[in-house]
């Protein structure tokens, strides 16, 4: 039986959304059934960003993506989180989504499922690794099994270039002003992450 994979993500300017689409491709290549779902935006943020053209454009590109629900997590055999950094940690939108999933934690409904993270930061040292590592903490509380990106499959990480990617997560560097766009090496690692989680999820679900 092929795995069911959910990819809940939050993306303000579209960089994590771009990676999410590549993660979908990687998971689908294994035969998995894949759902992409965006985490609900705060109304206060939507109002504050109402005059920001880049934000408006990015949100318009995501308008057809359904919002993530806790039922999606129950449905899935594997969960791959799109987590942009906020001061080296996850954004409040994702934290609220996890914090409100107490019933899933209490009932152990996510225990034993594979999970992983992909992220985006403004600079090379802006939280590429800490965001994945700090996100791992609540995921372990839910009983999820973390899947990383090994060097053996991702030679792109063995570089001194300013690109994303680490053993902890697929990632991209958006630039301080958000003008950088993901490069093909980052897309490749995102696809591999999707495939890797799908394979692990299939084995765990048997």
C-alpha cells in the first residue's frame, strides 16, 4: 500500500510554497497520494500586509491551496512541514496550528508517523539549521519519527556556495528583501526529501 503524505506549510512571500511544490513532486514519484495544505494566516497579518505587493502576489498564487486541518494529519502516513524561519524558530501561525492539536497528542494519533521539515531564511546564517532543529522538539512530543537529508544522497550540500540544504532540512535562501528565488539544487533536495519521507512512511505504515 502506497503512503498518504500531507504537506502543511506556511509561506508569506512564496519561497516555502515553491519548495512545497517540489516536495510534492518527489513524494508523488514514489506513487504516494499527496495533499498540499497551507496553514491559516492570522487576520492581523493579512491586514498589516494589505499594501505589500510581494505579499499580495504570493498569497494570490496560493489562493487555490486548501487550508490545513487536523484531520489531514490523522489521514496521513507521513507529514512534511514547510516552516519559514522566525528568529531561528517556526512562525506563530504554525505554532498555533500545532498548539491547537492537543487532542491528537493526547490520543497518540500521530505516533509512529514519519515527518520532516523544509524551510526558508533571509540569509545563510538566518536559521537554516536552527529552525529545523527547534521544530523537531514539538514533533517529537507528538511521537513523530524525524527524517533528515543524508549527505550520501545530497552531494549538493557539500559546497561553499550560498545555497540552502542541510542534514536537518531542505531549504532555500530568500535574501534579506525576499528577492532571491530558489535554485535547482534546492529544488532537487526538496524533491528528494519528499521521496524519502514517502518511502519511510510506506514502510512504517506496513
